C-alpha cells in the first residue's frame, strides 16, 4: 500500500533525526570537496598563466569573428584539451566522493525503514540504526554502483541536452559566417533562453531518476543498470507522488539555506586577520559555516530518507 505524501515526509524526518551522525559524514564530504575545488581552481588557472608567460600570448585580430575564434582554438588546442581532460577528471573525483557518502547514507536509511514499524504513531527512536560499521559497510558495498548510476542518469540527460545545443551552435555558426550582427545576437540570446528552458526539466528528471535508482540499488542490492531501469519505471508509474516529495524537499532546502545565510550574515563580514574582531568573532564565523553546512546536509539527507520510505513500502 502506498503511503501518503505526509507519511513519507514524516518518516523521512524521523529517520534523519534518529540517525543524525549521518549529517556529520555529509559535512565531512563538504570539507573534502572544498579542498578538491581548490585543487581544481589551481589546476585550471596556473597552466594557462604559465603558458601565457612562456609564449607571450596575443589575441588574434580580424574583422571576421568566426576566423578569430577558429584561430584561438587552433593555436591553443593543446591547452583546451588539457583543461577539458582535467575538468573531466575532477568531476569524476567529485562524483566518486559523493557516491561513497551517499552509499553509506542510503544503507542507514534503508535499514531504518526496515526497523521501524508501519504504524500511525511513530517515535524517532524506532528509526535509530546508525553505527559507523554499518555506514562503512554500505559505502564499500554500493559506492561504485551508485557512481555508475549518477553517470548513467546524468550522462543520458546530458546527451539529450546536446541536441538543442548542436542546433543553436549550427545557427550561430551560420549567422557568424554571414557576418550578420543581428542574426548573431538573435541566435545567441534565443539560444540561451532555449537552453535554460531545456536544462531545467532535464536536470529535474536526472536528479529524480538518480535519487530513486540509488535507493533501489541499496534496498534491493541490484546492479546499477537494473536500478536505473527500475527507478525509471517506478518513478513514471508513480510520478506525481515522487515529484511532489522531491519538489517540496528542494523548496525546503532552498528556503533553509537562505534563512541560515540571513541569520548568520552578521558573522560573515570581512575582518582583518590581526584585529580584535577577528579574535572575537572568528570562532563564531566558523560555527556559522558549520551550522549552515549542517542544515543543508540534513535537508539533503531527508531526501534520501523520504525516498527510502517510498521504496520500502510494505504491501
């Protein structure tokens, strides 16, 4: 029997609160990803600066925009290839780290659903199943499958996104080759609007599909391919309930992040590192960052717990 949206959200909240240490793993993930982003920025900025200093770069000049762009791409093809490969590698590292943390969290919330009864009166303690050993076992067992689930869902939707992108680029190339400024501006502005209108629903579908597939993979111990197939089929069969829950939690997440940023804004103003304000408010600033990260992590985990509540429904 399908649970109501209210029941699913309530069970998700109780499960998230009962297994609160999972939030700490998400905070740790955020810290690790921050370090990865620093490496990514350094890797993207330093090589071009070094190459520019060695080769004394100068921008090509000309009246034909198409020829100028082609010349830039030709002269710096090796650098663009490096940047593309480097960004792909960083993206895969980020997805792998997120997959490890998500696998451990999904294991906890799936087990919490199995432990809690299907009764109208529930207590938070009935969902408490967290142990570090259980989380680690889940992370080791399912992270690679979840890694491929993310790549499969988002990769498929990205391929669909390439279709309108290719059309827009073709129109833009025609406008530039004809040296028609009005057509170039129309193709650029219209293309941006079209890409945004296409990207929003595709991103929603990819996120919803991947979330469902992740929980199915852990709950039923299936392969990534089978989880994607089952996730797509079950989401389509019960789309309204899945969409409403996904949408409501997303709205709550955005609202909670905005509220937290507003509340902690007074502690975030820039300060001299050697001044008294830094000594007094520095620890509070660190606490505010940790609190914002905890709120964001808790709401994100609520999404997994809610989907676990739907996937673990009892007949």
